[in-house]
C-alpha cells in the first residue's frame, strides 16, 4: 500500500468532498484501459484510504493510524471574566424588553462587562452571558446593541477567542432525561424561568450554510447527552432556525426528538413570552410535536390496502402456466428472486422461460446479461417464443419471416438489454439504469445475470458477508420502491460429485460463493438442476418468504434443446 502526504500528491481529485465515501477516476489506471472514464477508485475520505478495482492502486494518507489522522488534544484558553451585579439599565431592559426577571439574571450570572466595540469605535458596556461547563466559566458571549445615526438598530455578539465553545447552560442537563435546545441564550433562560426545564442553547445561532461547522458543540458535549431520552427543539421559526432544527434532529435521532410551534406572530419562545405571556409559553410546550419518521407507515396510511385484504385475501403473484410449478412459486413486484445452479444446467435458460411467460401477463423486463451478448440473447428468446430455430440451413426447419417478425415485435416491446460497454456495471450503476427503464419503459422486472459479473466495488474494510448483505439491501429497497421484481442469477461455489453416482450434488442458496446472505436476504430462491443422462431438468424452490406466494418443493421439466422450451412433467 502506497502512502502520500496529501490527496493532491496522490493525484486523487476528491471533488471538494472531505467526508464520506466517493468513487472517482483512478490516476494510476493505464490510458488505454477499456473504459477510461470509469470511476474505479473507491475512496474513504474519513479513513483516508483508497483502492482501485481495476489496477489495484491502493494507498493511505501518511501520518495516520488506519488512515485517521492523529490529532493532539486541543488545549483551550480560559476567559478573563469577573461577574458583577446587573446595572439598573440592564435589569430594566431585560424586564421590559424580554420579560426576564432579576432573579433569573442572577441565576445565570448575566453581568455587565466593558469591552471595545467596533460598532462605535470605543469601549462600551456589554451584556455578558457566561458559558459554564462543570461549574467553570469556559467562555463568555458579549452582546451589544445600539442605534446608528440613521436610526437603524445594530447588534454585535462576540465570543472569547481560543476558548471552549460548549452549549450554553450545558450543566443544566446533568442527570436529566429531558433537554430543551434553543437557538439563543435569552430563549434558554426563558424556558428555565417559565417552565423550569433544563434548556441549553447552541453557541453560534443558526445558519442555512454549513450546519456541521456550527454544531461542533455536539462533539464537545456528546457525553453530556448520555442520559437524555427526549429532546425538545425550540429553534427560531425562520429558515435558518428550521434548518438548524432539521440538522439537530438528524444528529440526535428523529425518534428522540420533538419540536415546538409558536403563534403566527412570534419567531421564538422569548417573543411568545413578551407578546402573549407565561400561559402562552406553557401552551407552546404542552403541544410539542414528534418528528415524522421517514419510511414509517401507520395503519391509517394503509387503510385501503388493509380493507382489500379483508375482502379479497392475500395478494397473488403471477403464475407462468406450469401447473405444478405454479403451486410452488408465483411472481409479484417488490420482491427479489435468486436463481442458482451448476454452470451449464440451465439457470439463465429457465429464467428466460419465466420472463417470456410473464410477458403474456403484460410484464416488460430490463436485462443485464453479461455472459450472453444481446444479439445471441435475442435469438434464444425468439426461438423459445416461436418454437423453431431462428436459423437452419434447411429452410423448412427454421421460423418463417413472419414468425421472426412477430418474435422481434414481442421482444422489442418487452425486453430492454443493457449494453455493458456504455453503462456503469456496479450495483448502483445497474440500478440507476433500471430506474430509468422503470420511468421510461415501465419495466416490471429487472434481471442481473450473473452476480459475479457485476463490477463489485467492495470497500477494503468490509467483509464479503457484509458486502453481500449491502447488495441485497439495495436490491430489495429498489424492488419495493419501484414496484419491480428483481431476478438475480448467482453461481454456486465448486460442487463435489457423489463418488458412487458421479453426479453433482444439488446446490442450495447456501452453496453460492461468498455468503449465507444469498439465502438469508432474498425473498425467493430457486435451484435449477439438470440430469444430463435423462434430459430432465428439476427446479427446486428452496425459499419462499411469504406463504401466500408459494411453498417449498420441486417440479420436473423436459428440455427441448432445439428451441429452448420447457414442458412440465405433471404426475
């Protein structure tokens, strides 16, 4: 593994990103490679490591431990702060303008402090909000307000340089289970005064831009939140405040968060106190709301589907016209079916049979078939569709021009072949193209055949079992989201032969090379096994997730090699 001092030295363009995982062009790949535009370099920006899946160029940014920079513990300065009693002007302003009492000012140690003010060019009296952590003042925010000659009101807020920047009033949440988070110090002390709730405030307010930078206090104070089970977010009711609320919920977990709503004429909780009084503040918190959790559906959302189940029973999948097999498995959108079998036993052939049968039900298919060129795949489908050879020296034994035209029309209408020379063949790349086929062509199934021909881009720190699980998670999510049935063909590991019969053992989903997750995470699992000496193909249904779709069992078929058709042997 190579080491470099920077991304630029390694020749890697990170596209301005600093965190997460990305895929970019590899600077070491030869210029005459098959697809020079392919983004074959997987880069983990957090661990500062990378690996090229084409030329195997791998490296790390040096002076790191497993790619993560060793950073010395930061030493913070201590602020120079001497608390003082509030002046009469301060007391009057807080009481009249903010509804904050003298007792509350004393409780939070809010003091007057004299500082140079750029707004006026001289020393002025500021209001100081001491930031305490573990009982010690670690920073001070100073607030100054004045009017310019134009009559415009101006404010300034300053924090002490090189001092720690925790949440304001962070000590208040010690040994608490509920925490209110506000956008400003005055809002936090308002919540304490009116509700007697532990309230803290972000130190630098809200901004639409770069919320990560603005919430460094979360990293500083993370251990303080260990006992908090409920967060009530009381940020401002404007665009920056809502953006801050969303980011806080993302970081803290929406399932742990609630938010408040203010009267229409109020931007924050202190304004509610000033305009509407204490009772209105209590009403705001009495009506706090849970965050909606993405991906969660309630019974009310499913009412029509539930009523349909009550009236008509479980939904049925599509059958394909084989009486025995149809009792074992039917096909419906939103599921993944994995097909395995020994090479040469007819996995892809039987899948084509399924696909052609489903076209009779109006299904169209997106096909990634890496081992069969589209023209050859068309010929196989056409022969199966017509029941005759597409080409034969004896004209009497091949399909007519009219039959060939019918086959072309059907396949052109229902099958869409991915050109692997022009499409990124990673899982994400294939699913992106499948999504386009759903949108533009309305496909109801998508085929990946076979799994080992995908351009796999497994991160170097991920096991194969974890990677297979990730692939299936993506396939299942795609199938559900786009209402598509995904077929995945996967080869088993090398099979052993029975020493007495000389035949291969029947593979299972667990036989697929790589991971048990080929069985665990698929909805349905098939194995196609061919008895060469008997011209007999047995299709084993080895997994069915939902009992109303099918059941475990097997069905036997005769295979006609002249046209690729299957005929079921019915007992």
